[in-house]
C-alpha cells in the first residue's frame, strides 16, 4: 500500500528551487511553520487521524501538485489547529530547552571559590582592562587572544562590581571577598545560549522538531560543555558568536526566496556581526568565517546560474554580501581594537614586545607624551644654521652614552647579550648576542669611538661629542664589557648570514668590533637622533649589516631571537634599528616625542605581535601533549581544579556516551550520504519523501559536516601546543549533525514500515536516544559539578566504575 | 597454420620521427660529458653515502624519503662495479678511480632525457596538436635547471620521470576507456599508472602530491562513470574495483615491496642503529645482535640488566648512575637531596647495569630455577657498581621542578626514609603471558609510595651532572608517553654474591642464548615511523630559499666550484621559460574564470569540445603545478630551489596549451595568425639563446672569466661565485 510510505512526509517541502516559499522570514520559527508544523503535529500527535483521512492513498500521485501546495490544504481540522499548535509546538520546546540549559549551567556556578585553570589568564586580563593597563603575553591562551573577549570579561566584572584588584596569580588561589560571580555568570549566560541556538539552527535546517530536540539535549547534557561554560574562559564567548553566526547564516539562507527584504538584511548583517565577534575572541573564529564564506560563494554561484536574474540584480547580491559579510565585520573588528587601545592606555608588562613608537602611546612608559625641544625642530627642518652648533641634548646620540637598540621589525626585540656562550659547533664559541623582547639590564650598550678606550668618555673633563652619520663606532655591552663583534662564521639559524658575538675583555677587542653607523636617507656628518633615526650598523671588515632574523634560538639561546650580520644589503626593517633609551649624565635629560603611530599601524603591529606569539608556542620536547586525534574519542580530559583526594575536583571531559554517539554518527552520516548520493547519481527512482530526506541529509547535513571539518582538521597542521578544549567548537557541529542524522535515519526506517509502526519506531527511537543521554549525564554529572573523595582509580570511589578509559584521571 | 607460406610476413613499423628525434636530442643533451666533473657535486655528497652503504649492505635510516630512489642510484653503482669505498665528506672532493661516476649518474640522466618524449606524448594524449606537443618537449629540452638536476646523482629527475609517466599512462588509459575497456592495453596503462605512482612516491615523498592529484582526477572520472546509466550496475562495480586495485592496492603493495627489498639488502648493523629500538637492532647482523645474542629471555629476580629508554629522544640513552651526588644547592638556589645522581647516559658503560631485586629477599643472584618478574610485581632496582637502590621522594627534580627527583638512596641518617619500591608495568604485554622479557617488553616503573613514573625529561644536566640527561619522577602521568617506557637491552642472570666478584661480572660481556626474528611488517612499521618522525637538527642551509623566491627564480644554488679554474655548476633555470610559464599560468587562470562565469550565464565563447580540452589540460597542468608547489608554504623543513622542479615541469607543459588555445580561438583571421607564428619563432629562438648563454653554468664548462660571470648575473639576488684576485 503506497500510503504508509508517504504518510511520514513530515515537513512538506514544496519545491526544490525555493524550498519553503510559504515561509515569512520575519516571523521567526513560529510563524514560519504555521502550515506545516501543524501538519507535522497532527502526525506526531495522531497519525491515525491522518490515516483515516481521505488522502491516504494519494500522496504520491499528488507529487506534481505540491509546488502549488496552497490550494490543497489539509482538511479543515488540521488547519484549524495550525495557528494554535505551531507556536506552542515550537516555542514551548524552545523555552523548555533554554530553561534546562540555563539551569544546568548556573547550577553551582560559584563552586569552587578559587581560580580554576586558565581563569588565571583571562581573569587577569579582565583586571588589566579594569585597571586600564597595557599587556601582552606569549603564554598560550594569551598569545592568540584578541581584544573583545577580555573587554567583555572586563566589562562583566566591572558591572558586577569587581574592582580589578584580585591578582589571579595561579590556579587554586581563593577569591575570598572578590566578586567573581559576575564574570562567571556572564560566561555561563553565553554558554547557555548555545543550546537554543543549536535548537533553532537544527530546526531551521531539518524542519524537524525531534532533530532539534535531540541536538539540544546532547548539548544540555554534555558534561564538557557545561564545565567549559562555567568558568571565566574565552570558549563560551567564542562559541556564542560562532553559533550565532551559524544560526543567522542558516536563517538568511531560508530567506533566500525573499532577497532584500527586511528580515533578509537583518539576518545577513547579524551574520556579519557575529563573525566579527568570533574572530574578535580567538583566531579560531577564522574557521567559521571560512564556513560562512564557502556558503556565500555557493549561494552566489547558484544565483549566477539563475538566468532570470539580471546582472544588475546579481551585482546587488554581491555588493550586499560584500558589505554585510566583509566590510561590516572588518569595521566592527577594527572598532574593537580602537576600544582596546583606547581603554588600555597605561604602561604595563607587555610593552617590550612593541616598537618604540607604539610604546609612546602608553601612560607611564618612559617614552610617553614628551615634548619636542625646539633646537631639534630647527635642525630637523634643515635650515641654514650649521648643524655643528645645536645645543647639546640627549635627543642626539653622544659617545659614552648608555643606550638600548630596538629592532624595527614588527615585534623586534632589543639588542641583547648575556654571559652565556654559543655552544660548541655553533660558530665561534664566544658570547651570545640576541634580540630580546623584554626590558632588561642586559639590553644596555655603551657607544664608543672605535679607537678610544673606556675612560675617555666617563671623564667629566672631556666635552660631549656626538655620534654622526658615517662614524665608525664600537658598541660595548654594559654588563659584560664585551664588544659587539662579527666574523665570517655561519650564524646559528640563518646559515647564509654571519654570526654576531660579544668579544673582547673590558672593551679591548679587535678590528672585527668596528661598525659604521649610518642613518637611512641622511648625508654624512649629521648627528643621529634618538628614537627618530633609523640606524643601520655596517660591519667594517666584512661589509655585512647587523640585523635580526626573527628566528627563535633553541634552548641554549634561552629561546631568544637570533641576531645576525647579513651580507645581503637590503633595506628591510630586519636590518634597521633605533636607539630607544639614551642615558648620558652629561646631557640634559630631554626626551623626544616620536611621531605617534597612526591607528592602522598600531593595528598591524599588534597583529604581527600576536601571530608571532602564537606561533612561538611550541610544545617542549618529551612533553605529553594533547593530540587532535584524542579529542573526538574523548581520550583524555583536562583537570580544571583539584588534584588530590581531599580537593574539590572538576574535570573537563565530554559525556562519553554523547561523544561516542557523535563519533559513530559521523561514520553513519558518511555512509548514509554516500548511499543517497550514489543512488541519485545512478538515477534510482526515489519516492518523494526519500528525496526530501536526502535533500536535508545532503544539504543541511553537508553544511554542518563542513563546519565540523573546518573546525577540526586544521588542528592537525598546527605546530603549537594544543588542548582538549580546542575541540569544543567542532563538537557543537558534531552534535547538530547527530540530531539531523538520527532524525533522518529514524524517519527513513519509519518510512519503510507501516504507518503506526513507523510512527512508533520514530517516536520511541528518539525517546530512547534522549533517555540514554539523560541517564549518562546522571552518571557523569559529578565531573562538572565537582567531586570530593577518593580518586576514580581507587576502587572505593563512587566514580570507580565510570573510569571507562584508563587515560581519564578524575 | 603455416599461413606465412601463403602470405608473406609483413612487419609494418610506424616510427614517429618526432619522438625519435626528441629522444635522441634529450639523450645528447643530458648525457653529454656526463662524468665531468669528476668531483662530488652538491647533494651527491648526501646520496653517495647511501650508495656506499648499499654496496656494503649496511643498514641506515634516511629521513628524507623512502628507499626506492636510493636503491635506484645504488643499482647504478652496482652496474658500474662500485665497491662502496669512498668517503663522502665534502662537496668538491675528487672521485677516486674506483668510483664509477658515469654509471652512478647514468640513471638520473636517462630518466631526465626520457622526460622530453614523455612531455610530447602527454600533450598528444591531451588532444593537442603535434606542433604544440613538440614545443612542450623543446621547452623541457632547453630548461637549464632540469638539465643540471638530471646530470648529477640526484633524485629529482627520476621523480619527475615517474610523475610524467604516471600522468601519461593515466591519459592513455582514459582515452582507451571510451572505446575498449578491459582490453590488454587498457589494463596495461591502468596498472602502469599505479606502478609509476608508487615509484614516484618511493623516490621522494613529494610524489604523493601527484599521486593525490591523479586519485582525485580518477575519482572525478569514476563519478562520471557512476552517472553513466547506460552501464549496468555490475560493470560499474567492475570498473570501480579495477581502479581501486590498480590505483590503491598495487601502489601500496609496491611501496611495501620497496621496503622489503631495502631491508633484505641491508642486513648489517651500521651507524644509525642507535635510532632503532633494541629489538630492531638485534635483528641486524653485528652490532647489538653480537652482544645480545644468546641472552636469557625472561627477566628474573637477580637479573643484571641495562635499561634503554624507548623514546630515544633527544638521543638514545640508558638508565645510569654514578658516584657523584646532586649538588646541595642548584644555580637557582633550590635545594636537592644531595643523594647519588641518576641520569640517562647515551653511551654503553658499566654504570648502566642494574640488578632486579626482590624486596623480600636479600640475595642479588638468580635462584635456581629463576623466578621471572611479571607485570604488577614490586621490585627494587640496585645499581650494580655502587649497590645503591633506585629511589624517589618528594624533592623537586633538578631541571623540572614540577617532577620528583630520582636518586640512588644514600642513608644520611636524616628523616628521609628510603622509598625504593617500584611496580613493574609491562605496557605491551601479551594476553597469555605477562613475564618481563628482554628487549621485547616495554616497561613502566611506577613508584609505590608516590605513584610517580620513571621518565626521561629530555633536558640535559649542567656541568655537575656531566651534561647527561635528566631523569625525573613524573607525578601526574598523563597517558603513555614513550619517554616513560624502558626496555631491557643487555641482560644476564647474576651469579656473584660478593660485590667484588659482581663488579668483575658486570665488566664481562653477556652470553647465553636466544635469538629474535622480527617479522617484516614489524620492521617495516618501525622503520617507516622513524623515517617520518626523525627530525634533523639541521636548521638552515646557505642556499636554502623560501617558496616565494621560486616562482621568479630569485635564488640559485651553487652546486660545484672548481678551486683552481673557477669553473662552476649552478642550478639556474632558463629565465625566459620560467617567465613564460608564469604568464601562461596567469593567462590560463584568468581565461578559465572568464569562461566559467560566462558559461554559468549560458554564454559559450568556445565550443563544448574545446572547453572540455581546456579543462582537462588545466586539470593536469595547473593542478600538477599547484599540488607540487602550494604545499611547500606549509612545510617547516629546509627548502631548496630544486623542490620546485616538478611543479615547474607541469607549468612548462601549460605554455603550449595556452599558446595553441590562443591561436585557435582568439586569433580569428589569418594576419594575426601569421604574426603570431613569427612571434613564436622569435620566442623559441630566444629561449634557445638563453639556454646557450647559461649552459656554461649548467654543464660546468667552458670556464668563464670573472667579467663573463658578472655578465651572467642577471639578477642581483643570484649568488654566482666570482673569484677575487
């Protein structure tokens, strides 16, 4: 009997071209589903009603009629239900899952009342914001971070009355009287929003309530998601924006039949806004940008093939997307940085990573906000007054001064040396010279004439003599009294260059210590300006130029940056330096104003520094690190808090049942999708509802699958230190895929059976999955909500039976 | 029967003179004065070592790639009767008379020469005109960089040959597909595709890129096949299975076969033994096998053992202790237990010997019959020479303050009790038996009191620790890392009760009798894993370059320099060809996008057939270029200009494709066509001129004067060696 097969055509999809022409986008899911959710509800509530109806035999024959779906509305009874049922049918579950989600995330939020895991970083940065101190750190979570998250955390802390005084020293520190709930609550709030987002996304994609409920329940009852949302971390914020972007992208796709309507514009720009948020939090947000980008390209390609659209319309489509998905996020992203720099205007621990110009923006830095002495202005203007006669000031570089030299590369360091020698086999075994990003006493050098010894300059009877463009000088390291030296040995990392060392004793070295100092774009004989002059140091004997290659030295060089002497004469910032500090007791201490960097320069520089910091996070040798292949199989968790039996322990681990279900589903999905696609390609005659199912499977499922791949695969190529929590964005996609796939599978099975059997299989199948998830959550909930007592490896522990893998340590 | 009596036997030979001429020209051009210079040129110094080792049958590990390429070079040496006696130590060293340099260089040169006719054939199979095909072959013929690379004992030309062969045979196969599937020719070309692919991968891992490309193209074609509803399901399945067999199963089998030959040929122990596990070493003749030959298999209470760390990074080492103690205070002010140091020592030493002791008994000898140690047993480890117990306690390790210090316990009579019980956990124990076995078992030592795990931290101690490697007790042991695993390497049953006798016994070599034969698969897996994970500390080379420099050829490599005459060989390409290839790629991509967008709007600029040709040519040429070039941007290893040559070959093949397309479809009238042809002639002549100009740097002769050399420095970034007088 053909009727059973067609009975379970849950969401009647009118045409392939415009899948849901009846849908008014503006009204949200409630209104959208008026006609068909009603029908589905009918079916879910009472299949028999439909069965007994007169339509029983004819659905398949009616297929050609479907594009004009309206005229053949179902019988009056379902239609009368529709306005009542639909909003209830969609909104009630939504409200329910939202409630559950909030309840699960906010339950025991204040426990444990001490700093957990990375809270130490992010909380600290929140404090920095409140105190408006500039910072930069190369530690894992900080190197990669952008501004907005910290601002958000800072803002949340500020609003909730946190005063920014808690030091966030190390995990395990007690918060005492400090108000941390505000910040945690903020993260938990965002984390809770993920569930309704996922629910709406799946509903929109599959048009199936059960699929949406399944996806939502997976996320609600996943211990990993709960744990990750409960602390002051970046991940809830990132995932919030990520899911927001996906949801608005899906909504926008649904509005494709009504382009340029208000709702279309709304969702499109909302996508852009969310994208800006996502990359603003972590660079991992770039993956979702990629997902949206690919989706947009696909959209445009489809539009291009639609010959009914004129080129002008196509242009409008293109421009709209460029505006909403490129320009708008870019503007917002830039704005975040503007706020970031505006808020952080005090000098802090991160100064040394940035150029002298950058530092001059920061209050409290010795380069900040100083006035320009008149005589220098005059000289700079190059008027007829002889340059031999300017008033002495520390604005000009003088012999005998103690100086620091900063490389002009982005995130270039200070010229540095220390007592350690180059190891055996790396050039000559002389003292190391490196570039170092932090301010340090070992960055100090004394500038001397090449042919005079130490005493001259310090003797007060001698008058100050200034260094001029083209002079031959010697740079003596202040701490170790060795001269900056180079010779024809290979540099340690850049083999094409020469090695730079510290040589000599108490300033007495050899002819390889002589350097010619030159200023870019200047004539001979002119003085050299502190900060403003771009200096090049040419080695006299070999003709090479002092530069920093930007490569990190191995352990023996304390992972500082390599300094070399390059024989290739190129005008790159790598080979240019400026004098930053200039200390000379005989000169009046006037600082110089550097040309303040423009905002784009500041933006570019801070990005370079962040990228560099991020790529510098290599795992150490013999260190056990988390591998990407561990993640989907839930191989190993992360210890958030507590080590010993008496501690309050929180362990970040996904609900194993959920995760393994997700893992199996990916295989299942691939299998089903392959079957569907091959069947279609072979031209197998499918019934209408199978076509619809495979449509959902291939299009909606394909997008989600793509999202999963984009958020997972790139980690295999990353050289940096990876952590378990990096998988959670991918896990969101995986959960949504699980919802869609199982729903499709059950529908498919149901479609094969008789009507009542099919309905039962479908309902009970979904129910069984949900119960399984809830029960596993009941088993594993102590992972998130805290455990006290013996470790699970101890057979007496209540959790002992749950340690299904030996690698779990709770 | 006997039909030849009635009708004469007629052999009709069809000789493509083009092809023959091209092959001859290629051979002349590549083989001319092949044994000049009689000196080690550039990477010959690297490949030469392996050839020598092959000749001597000594085992080695080369992390640069699989063994097939080395084997081919060694085959050349074998044919030339090379005995392997040459010290490959520096570029420029003169070869002795016993090095058959001509035959060593012959194979790369032959494959390089055969690339010329292959290029011709490929374009013909892509359905382009013979004129275009001839042009492509000429461009390959006059490409200086390809000539340089194929005239020396290097692997790139072999790799390029196999890549082109794979492409050609796939194209032949695909063209046969339409008319005569499942014929002998069809099978031949299909199988040849798989074989050529596996050879390419076997020569260098770079071949994987082209293999992937071919798989992708074959995938697309199969997809069309699935959509072809005139074929029955069964025949579609047969088609798919045939492809799966030829393009997946055959290459994998071939790849395994290379390793099989490799491991069969090299059976003697050699310089790279240390990298491999003890079990692997024991399977080689000489080396460790001589020591471990005849050891008792099962470790028993009273056994004297040396313990090797399984990880072997940063270097292979053995658990070690010596008389010296930890300094009371470290440089950074932290204190230590001041007990006897325990380290990991990368050399064989009598201090590497430990004795397994039963905590419940005093004796240090093996009882009769021996009581074997099993998984989960608690033991004490006694250092053989000093008879102190391996101990750990809640004191921070010298360089890893988060872990526990490991020491040999000295009783200072202070409130620090000995904690010297260790639980033996055999990680790779078999199901049926859990006995601790020599060499085979990988063991974790878990401290009973603190559950810390004995681990190699990878840091090396400062002066006071004699720069040996640090051993720590890892408290929060996450998972199983190889740095926590140990295996027994040397082993004997202890017999001496007295310390003095025992010392003598420890100094004497081990003996007894067991033999181990690892299966081929076990040896293959280990060697493959080592090849993939072995990291050379080699950071940067003088002539290394970044992929961006390659497109414009901003860099060159000086291969060889005669110290007296100043003759030199450089890897420098034909500038004009490189530039034209770049232009062709750009034109192709632009035109392709233009056509694609217009076709989507149902505007067809070119006929359907021409479009299909255009797409398939682009798929192979631009695709080949992209897959062989773009991945280098993500690689962190040291890169050289010669890595670009496979990509360049594909790019060169694209030039005639674009040119023919332009003449056919964009020059509509006769006049521009004539002008175009004239332009072509001029262009080809200039390519030949550039080839002639740079040929002294390609062939290394004639010697050029300083002024001439300076004139050849067309780009400032080129590093041409000019002698200062």
